[in-house]
C-alpha cells in the first residue's frame, strides 16, 4: 500500500475536540480499508495568503493538520465526503513518491551506499593550511589543484586589523 499525506485546513474557531473527531473519522475509514495511520501532526493556527470564502464568511486563518497513512489507492476517492464537511476550509491528499515500505524496506542495504553518487574530489584532507610566521597571513593551497597542472593553486591572503 502506498503512503499518503492528508492535509486538513480547519476553520480557526473549531475546537480541538471537533478536530480530533474529524481526524478520527478519517482514521476509521482508513482502518476499515485495512490501512494504517502512521503519523498525525498539528501545525496549529496558520495565516493564509488569501481569504477562503465560505457560507459563514471569509477566513484568513486556519488550523492545519497532517495525517500520514498507508492506504489502498482507491481510498482517495472515498475521501470526497470531506467536501460536505462544514468545519473544513480545504483538504488535500498527496501521495509520497519513491517511498520505501514493507518488504522492500527490510531488504535495503541500510543506506551504506547512500553517498556513493556524490563527487568526492574535494575532501577536507585535500587542503593544506599554512600559517605565516607573523599570524597575519593565511595561505590555502589545494593539493588536488596543484596535481592537475592546468591550474596554479588557490591563494588567498587576509590581513587582520589591530
């Protein structure tokens, strides 16, 4: 089953009990379809970039909730009952792409080769730092630049004001 995020933007004056009841209704539907709720986050009151017009007026704030769940793909069509929910300003379902779960997650190499795709030409040990005798000049010379032959080594001098 794929992983989805369900974002719920609730009217600002809705109580926490009513919000938790709304989240519980979505969770019950997910459990009925053999889904699992993996995470529930509340972001509190958020200011909106524009007003959302509803029958009871225009709303410039809302309470944002995020539910992360593993449900069958057909579950997203079942959430259209939320359109009739008067406590909601907006709702959105987003599918996680390239999410690894189930047996695929267990059989992974635990991220051992995770950084293998990055260029390792510039490592910390590639640079020598030479400090001048009077501690007023610093010279940075890259070993890898001087080995290439087409570039002259990078030098930078800094003077401290006393």
